[in-house]
């Protein structure tokens, strides 16, 4: 099929991005289901385990920042290949993390996991900024919301599939076998991606003339040094981008809290065993797989119906975060596992409803620096990937599991207030000296 145009090839590209996001999320979340054997083998308590889960975020922040900038400077294909290869190799390397700490880092398995999780986070960090950079040219403007939703579908779908995949692999082998097989799957995806993806649709022989015309209608693409002083000045000069980052922080806090602590919460509070977690761990993510797509379509519909991007982006996020926070604040008030799981699922579904909004706003106001500004947003918002699991470990140790849901509710309130100040019509005013080229 080389060189033969494929109708609507952009949807195949979006689907493969979703597959990448699934692999990305399964790889990062699988460790949560191995908490029992790992903590038992290396003698880690709840606070130490929370730290292990939080170490990922340190590297992830930096990877998101520089990954987005490198996707602008070197092209998203280069960034995909480097990032995907690195995180897959490091996923396999988790097999040796504890022993590495014991043998090399003064007998501390905790430090060994810290090193590997930080590096693993660094490698995974560029993924979603690179998705947004890719969609800046692989999605038509009128379908940007739903396209972003398709690209981001891998987030809840990956989290949903983490439970059955991780539990199945743990059941047929050790946690070390699980990491090796997951890392190998990531390397396979990289090989496929090299063959099917190009930085620009007009350079891809599978994209026919009508689709090429649809996708290359004047989108400005960056060159030069995207992480220079000018980019920082422009980002922090935009109230919309700052407020949007705080809103995204709230989303990530809830997302990463559930991803990292749900398995242990279900084990400790309700006595569920690994054999039950393969399906119970899926429950919180079922609704989110629907709402992440629904939110993108709803945002596009609101924009077309009202002609007001602020309603389509900002107010959709405000309403969703308000409802999410209310649901999570109710969880400590119920005590049956069925009621708890139902509330978690509803809250998580509401949390994912505006997921596309945070990424679409960056493209709305600064398409010419979509990778760089997505990376900066991701860098600061990903403080949540450190704070959520680490703070939860402390809260659970001191106050019990109810405190972690109160923390999630507070994060949602902060995000809701911030999104009030988001205005997608407030375009970033690039200086004439900031070089851009329009694709031919």
C-alpha cells in the first residue's frame, strides 16, 4: 500500500496515537497492581510506596517540557521514536530497579526505584505534548475537539485496560515478567509508527489531494528555538494559558490519584484480592472512555451552535470540575464497595469530560507553538503527578483513605475557579521576529 492514498488517513494516524496513549498509560499504571509483591519483597510501607509512585512525576514534568519543545524543533516523528523507545526500554529495566538500589545505592531499594521511575517519567513525558503538536496539522480546524478526544482516548482506555492486562500478566508470571512484556509491546509500536507517520500530512503518500487540502489550510508551523526566552514570555503573558494550566493540574491530580492508589485502596479497605482487581480496577474508567470523546464532540458542537469558544471550552470545564469535586467529596460519606466504586466511576467520567478542552485551548490561542506551549502547560500541571500519589501516601497514613477523596475535591475546586478566567479567543500575539513557516 506504499504510496497509495487512503481515504481519511488522518483517522488512522489518530487511532495509532490512541494506541500509543494506551501503551503509555498501561506502562505507567501497571506498577500499582504489583504493589503487593514489590512492597513485600523490598519492605516498603505505605508512605514509601507513595513516594515510589510519585517519583515518576519528577521526570515526567521535565520530559513534557522539553519533549514538546523538541517536537516543535525536530519534528514530532523524531520525538515519538526517541520517547517511545526510551520508555519501553526503561519499562523493561524496572525489573532491576530494586536490586540496583541495593547493590549500587547504599542498600536502598527505594532509591533504586526512584532512579528508574524518574527516568521512566522523563521518557514518557513528551507523549501528550507531542500528540497535541501532531494534531495541530493532522486535524482539520473544525474537528479539533473530537480529534483531540480521539488522540486522548488512550488515557482512560489505557487506565481501564491496565487492570486486566496487569492482573493477567501477574497471574501467569511474576511482576518482572509483566514489565518485560509491556516494554516489548512499546518497542513494537515504535516500529509500526516509523512506517506510517510523517510530520506533515502533505509529505505522506497515503494522504490524498482532498484530505491534504483540508489539512494544510494555512496552519502556521514553528521553526527556530521554541524554548527560548520569547516562548516563556509569551506563555506567561497569557492569562488564558496560565489559568488553563491550573485547570489541567486539577484534572491530572484526580487522574493520577485514581491511577496509582485505587488498587491498594480496594485491597486495604474492602479486602479485595488480585483475582478480583482485574475487573474491579476497570470500573472507575468505563465512563471516562465515553466522556473523553463526548467532551470533544460537545465542545465542537457548543462552538458551532453558540459561536463562542469561551462557552465551548471554559464553561464546559467549569461545570465539569464543579460536578467532579462534588462527587469526590461525597465518597467518604458512603461505606459499601458498590457505592464507592459507582461514585468513583461517575466522578472520573465527569473529570474526563473536559480533557480535550485543556489541549484544544493551547491550539486555539497558539497553534504556531502548539508543541512548546503544550509542553510548558504539561510541565507545570504535572506537579500533580508528584503531589497526588505522594500526598495521598501521607494522608492515608495519618488520616485514612477518606482524606484522599477530600484532597481530590479540593483540587477540583481550584481548577474550576481557574477555568473561569480562560478565554480561547485571546490569541497569543507572536512577534514578527518569531519565525514561522506556512506549509506549502
